[in-house]
C-alpha cells in the first residue's frame, strides 16, 4: 500500500531512542481485532460522483499567547455539499461560552457561529471540541477569519502552559473532472487517549466494496518527538510521527492519500488506530473518502 502524507507546516525532530521505539512498535503491531475499543460518531456522510474533501486550519497558540483571531483562505469550489467548522480548546469557563465563536467572511461581515455538536472532557479544565455546519456562510473564495476561540493557560508540571487550542475547516465538494462514484464519511469525537496504548475504531466491515482513497485526521495536544502515530489495519499510515504539532502548537491536521488497493479491505475490513506512545493525544475528527467499487 503506497501512501503519501500531507501535513500543514510540518516539522519533525526525533531522538534516536524514539525512532527505535517507533520502528519496534510499527514492525510488531498487536492484533487489530483485539484493539477495537473506542467509538466516534458519524457526523456526516454523503455519496456522489467526484466527491472530494479539502481541509485547512491552525493552532491559535503563538509563542505562549492565545490569538484573538485567525485567518484562513478558502478557494472557489464548485458544487459544495458541506462546509464544517471545528474548534477546540481547554477553558475554566463553566458557562460554556466556548460553544459559539465569530466568523468573518471575505467582505468583513461578522456572523455568530453556534456549535451544533459539542464534546467535553474534564482535564485540568474543561477540554472541549465543537462542530458547526457553516455551509450557508460559504461565499466563495477569499480570506475568512475566526474570532473568539476560547482556551486558557494551565500550569503544568512539565512546564507547558496549554493543552490544546485550534480549529479546522472541512469542505466536501464535487470535482467535475472526476467521474468516479465516491463515498465520504466524517466522524466526530473528543478522544482523550493516554500514553502507551493503541486505540482502534472499525471503519469498514469485512467484505466492504469501498476502496480507501483519502484519510484526514484532526486533533490536538500532539508534540514533536513523542512518536505518536496513526495506523491503518495495524500498520503506520505515514511511516513516521504524526502527532507532532504540524499545524501549530499542539494542533494537527494530517491528510493521507492512498494510491493503491493493496490493503486487504475485503479480508479484514478497515480499522483506524491511534498509537499514543509517549503522550496524551486528543483526536477530534476523522474524514474518509472512498471509491465505490464492485462486490
């Protein structure tokens, strides 16, 4: 199975010890059947010809400070099916003000965005992740700005001031040049995964006619050098560290493209796994694009 991996603003620095650990773990995967022990909700699913997924986003933590706003560029996509905004942080705010943020469109118009799905986990504070459908707010290509993502600084024994704070925008659209029938599945969650464990979720059952084409993993708290990775049927998807803060401090948006059908989907289905290895990680969403093949 040949897979390429695209990361946002990547940087990977591993010590020799961590590299050794990763090699050992990746070459001796545990039984994937025994690791199916977490769940994610199906937030959105769609079938259609030429469906594609685009995503972008960033951490809101810069040099020990929280940015009041962050800007991202969305291109002009034809036949947009869905635009989803995800944001996450950790706060002391029990009044749940984190459930709404502000989005400015390219013309500068401000709209309040309210979360339609919210996940929380009690950590040092209230760790949260919010999902909102902003399809109606998409107005073509341009710079969009997010304001007021809430996260607080917490003192930690390891000296890190924050646990997570970031956002992602996911666009599902039609590519008119692609005549292949596709199936898109978007999962939502807030998984607090402790170090040293491998956690798995079944995506496809045995005998599925779907052929994997693209995977996008979104989440927080990843730190470079700790070796945490994403696995597909027990094997590393990228062959390297994934949870390394590639989209800014403690935030990851990783896209993996599969170029062959060598993975044995029909024989054992498909499991997506998270190997947290030396650190806590917080996966919040997984997006899958499949080609629809025959039985």
